[in-house]
C-alpha cells in the first residue's frame, strides 16, 4: 500500500489499496497553510468543506464515527471520500448495556494505535482539536 503522506509516497505493508490525497496535487496549486496560520489571521479561506480538513493536515483532529466510536489523532492524509490516515490514535468505543433494572450502563473502551486507516463512509465528522 502506498500513501501520499504530506507530499511523499511511503510504502506500507498492504499491497491492495491505494489512497491518493488531494492535498498535494500539482493541479490544485494549494498554499501550505495550517490551522495555526488560520488562527493567527492568515489568508486561510474556506470555500468548500474539505478546506478545513486540508488546514488540519499534520494537526491533531477529533473524528466521530458511526457505531458509537470516536478517534483522536494526528491527520497524515485524506482524500475526497474522507478516507483518513491517522497517527498516534486514541480510539474510544462506547458500549451501552442494560442492567437488571433496565437502566442503561455506558461502558467505555479506549485503545491506542500507532497508525490507523479510516474508511470514509464511517466518518460522521472531522473537527480540529482545540489546543488544551
């Protein structure tokens, strides 16, 4: 599997899937702008929804997924289908169970992953992580 990670092709162990990010496409001639530039009053403009994702490259993002899952990690790559490659990911899974009194009990499972590929059709939202 080869991924375009911030302008360089990297070889990964899986040979079946190719993801081409639109960020560094020469046809787009997009300026290199980060969320820090946008916060500092830079010339960041949002003309389409994926512009915010583009500005979040190499930044920590919060991703909400279908099936009561949430991810927080560094965005390395994305494409127009919202397929994502995240690094240093913390995955949170919420499991709702009912006890004998028919009260809902919410259990939380947290996992850590070094690198994660997220299929775009499971993404509900992508949000820049606020510095805290």
